[in-house]
C-alpha cells in the first residue's frame, strides 16, 4: 500500500459562518429533514420555530390573535405582539445567540432559549422576510438562504404592532416536500389548548379553546369511549386532564412551556408515577401499576424556568428541576397530583367508582390472559431461533446508544415471499427490516387481546415490534404496510389496520403507521426510464418520451426487481401516513369496514383500488 502525504496546515482549517453551518448540518438545528410525511419532519419544525416566538409574545400578555397562512410551499405568520425592536430586526433573524429570550425578565418561561430558531428558518429557506410593526413605524428585511438581499429603511406605517414572517423552505434541502394539513391543524390546536383564550386564524379558519387541556382530550377522544367525565385540574405552572377509555394502551399528550414533548421526559414519567401512587393511596389497595394506567388518556402541561431538552427539536424533557433553585420535577408533579386528584375523587364519588371499576376490569383481563401470554412468549422465542418471517436491521429505535439514524428505522410488512424477497434484497440493512406475512391476517375486529397471543402471526409481529408492554420499547420509527395494489392487497391493509387500531391505537395516533407508495407503471425508451405512480403521470411520461415508449404495468410488488426496488425504498421513498381524524370513532370505523356488512366493505375495496389515498376517509392516507 502506498502512503499518501496529506498536507495539514493553515489552509486546512476552515471557519463556517452561521448560515453555512446550519445548511451543512441542518439536523443539528431542526432534527430530521424528511418530506413532510411525518409529523416531526423539518418543515413543521420551521413553522414551529416562527410560531413559538409569536406564542411567547402572547404568553407575556401581548396579542390575543395570530394569523397563519400556509400554501403549497410558502408560510406566513403575523402576530400582534410588541414587534421586534426596529433597530434589531436584522440581527434577530441573522445573528446566532441574539434574541430577547436571553433577558429572563422578558421571557421567564419560554421555549426557545437558544437564540437559534428563526436563524435556522432563515438559513434553510430560499426566501425569508421579516417585518416588524412598532409604534407607527415598520422595518422590513429580506433574505435568501440566510443571505440578506434587501435591508429596507424604516418607514411610517398604520399597521398594528407585531411581527410578520414569510418564508419558503429550501427544496434542495427538503426534497419533494409537502405540507399535510392535518399535521398543521394539530400543531395549531395544541397552541390553542395550551393558551386558552388565544385565537389562531389558520388559512381562514378560526382555532380557539376556552377549557385548555380539557378541550384537547375531548377532541382526541371518542367521548362514547370515556369511562367517566374528563378530570381537569389547574395549578400554578401546571395543568392536567385525565380519563380512562374502553380502548387498549396508554395515551399521553405532554407539554413544556408550550412545546409538545412527543417523546415525553421527566414530567411525563413523574405524572405516570404520581397517578399510580395517588390511586393506590385513595383506594387503599396496592393495584398493579399496569392496571391503573391501562386505557388511560392524559394531558399534562408544565411551565419551567430554563428547560433542558434531550435534543435540539425539544421533543423530550431532560430537566430534573422545575427551576434552577426549585423542587425536582418528580416532587412538583407528585405533590400537585396527590393533593388535587385526591380532592377531586373525594368530591366526585361517581367518578371514583367508575375509575375503580375500570381498574378492576383491567386487572381481570390481565389475569385471564396471563397463562396464554406465557405460552405465546415461549413460542415466539422458539420461533425466532429459526424463523424467517423477520429479516431484522442493525439499528433500532429502542437502542440505548445514541444514533442519528434511529429516526430512519423502518419495518416493512409484506405479503408473500416474492414481495418480501425483493424488498429484503434491496433494503438498507442498517435501518430497514422486513416482516413477511403468510397469507391474509385474521380479522380481529371485536376480539379481545387474547387473540393477539393465540394467533401466531400477530404474536410474532407484536414481538418483532416489541410493543407487548406499550410503545416505550418500540423498535422501529416507521411501520410500513407494503401490499399489492389489488383486491387482496387492499383487504390485507384493512386487516392490518384493524389489528393496530383494535389493540395498539397509539401506533396510529402517534404517526408510526404508513402505506408504501410504489409505482404503477414504468415508461421507458433507450435513453430514459420514468416511474409513474398515477395514470396522469403515465400520460405525461408518454408525452415526454414520445415515439411509442415501452410501458410496463406493475401488478404486484414481486414483479419489481430488487435493483428497481432500491429506488422506491431509498432516499426518495414515498410514504402515505395513516392519519386518524380526531372526530373519528375507532369503534364505529371498525364496525363499518370490518364488521359483518361484507357488501359495504367489498364496495369500498373495489372503488379504491389505487396505490395512493386508498384507505377510508376517516383514516386518511394524506
């Protein structure tokens, strides 16, 4: 081997300015990029960073209304707060570590304490405009990828005090991106629930909440499934709402200073612990913690000074204390829950009785399946030794070691050996796993969880996902249903969605379930090949290539060669997220599509045989 001399001198050392560094390492500032198909993709983080500033103004008592407009590729946010001081408009959006949030007197308990937010939005946008209205004057500055292109002089203005930000995310960084309205609406609603009395006008629709977290649970839950009325408790810097449902799983919505902590953190852990402790003490019975928390739905919001998050995107709280010299988060939450929940139960005996009844039901169900569960677990362990159903990947979501690629971890659920073979040969073995179904899964509509352990297919899938005891151990960020675009494939999708909605609804609610979008046609000539996902795309491709190109209709995933499949499950993968609309009743939904009304179901399947947008209106593949 020849040793090559590498010159290492002053020329080897390079300093990046702020915008270059953000553009070179965007993940450090906004987390994963994505194309908008996941709720935590970068384009939504950009919207949040701008909105957070407007919300902080509202929290300080400045402005009760925020106007938001989002078109295909442009975002506008106008608040009616104090407006950025005109002499600092440019600095606030283009100088790192510059902002009002370093002055604790101005922003005691805000989210964006790092002085980076709008700078990241600026650097990652092809167009960024900021305009401040303040005391009869206005100042405008315009940027392109963080570089200032227009620094307008201050002028007189009759506009109300406040700030306007307009930006267009950079398509070279957020490739093929698209905003999903449902995700934006959820974001807007959360801001309203956490700031009762605030009005946000989003694309001409008014969003407003009077009861805060009570309204959040009412919107997120099928009221008919609640076992007792929502318990809503408020204190200084803490608010919670709580109930139990008839569904499986635990469901939590937790927030810190207005930030939705999708991964929980110290405050959520304290809430779960305090709930069990308070319930045990109130009923003077040592209930199993799993029985107390089974089927719970809860929302918790806390406000703390100088919060510490475990990532730049602030999805998991790491703070041990509510303030530098204050009590621990555990003590703070526990003391509040113990006093106020206990008082509530003493004042509302009907709720206390309904709550106890739900816990005892969970206890009975757990004991009924204990024996079956043990046998099923033994079967699953034995099967894993020589079972080819799961071709696993090397990186997993629940790995303790930090890895930037955890968010890419994906499990493809396929039908048949040919489809699973194609995906297995073309996948990224680091982050993509394949689970192969044997024929059609069982229709588990109306069944109890006992069926999950008795049915080998479901039991092995549950173990592959590692969700037997909840989503904390989930091994993959994305669970992708990859079936053929025919009647059988459509039916399998519905059967799998029934399984997830019936027993693991949180997987759907938290945005983990997707449908793989694969091309229907290949159009090519000697010079170029175009893959088409719709008939419209096929027509365009024919016109582009001209002179009788070769057209192939893919009837099944197994017909697509591994080499071709690489392009469909690689960086340009197209996924349709399965979104459960908030007003949908899971029970009614499953009754209609998976009950005994076979004719309705067949009609639905036949009328929706296309690869995109192909699940019920209430379960929307956006």
